[in-house]
C-alpha cells in the first residue's frame, strides 16, 4: 500500500477511529434523543388512548342517555297525540251530552204536554162518564115510562074492547048484522077522552 506523503497510516487510522467514534457518539445521542422522543410520544399515545377510552365510555353513556331521551320524547309525542285524541273524544262526548240533554228536555216537554193532554182527556172522560150515567138514568126512566105507557095502552085497549062489547050488546044485532069497530064507536077514548 503506498504511503501518503506527510500523513502516516497510523494517523489516518487514528483519525478514522476518532471520526467513527464521534459519529457513533452523535448517532447514539441522536438515537437516545429519538428514543426519548418516541417514549414521550408513546406516553402521550397511552394517555390519549386512556382519554379515548374514557371519552368512549362517556360517549356510550351519552348515547344511552340520548336513546332514553329520544324514547321519552317519542312517548311524550305519543302522549301528546293521545291527549289530543282524548280531548277530541271529550269534546265529542260533550257535544253528545249536550244533544242528549236537548233531546231529554224535548222529551220532558212532550211528556208534560202528553200529561196535560191526558189530564184533559181524563177530565173529558169523566164528563162523558157522568153524561153517559145521566143518559143511562134518563134511558131507564124513559124505559120505565115506556113500559108504563105500554101497560096503559094494553089496559086502555082492554077497556075499549069491553066498551065495544057493551055497545054491541046494546044494539042487539051486533053479532048478526054489522060489527062496530073501535075506531067507529062513539065511546072510543080517542073520540071521547072523558071516558076512563
């Protein structure tokens, strides 16, 4: 190996070792600094992981809370709809009750009028019953008078027949010549009312 002018191989080797040692020291220092930086980053990442885990737990809690609130909100919406339906039903029932009250009032008026008519009819019925009773009584009186009149007529007819017989016997020939009829007799009651 040819020698370099002015520089001995030992010196070159020494310088190279010195440069290598310096470079190694620099690299080692850089590695140490980098490792420290990496350790810091890893610690930061671990802390971030813990924060993320904590935030994930909080996020799950918030999701559950949101879910519950959403369910509660839906229940409230359903309750509001049901309340609206109930209010409409109550309003309808109120109108039905109002109409029923009006019908009841009309029926009561009709019943009142019917009762008044019934009382009037009852009064007329009682009047008619009294009139009928009076007519029956009068009819009985007239019937009694009619029977008495028929009896009187029968008695008068008998008396007339006796008088006719008497008149015919006086004439002597009533049985052989001409029979005197009651209407032709001078002693008939309708010709001579004084004869009894």
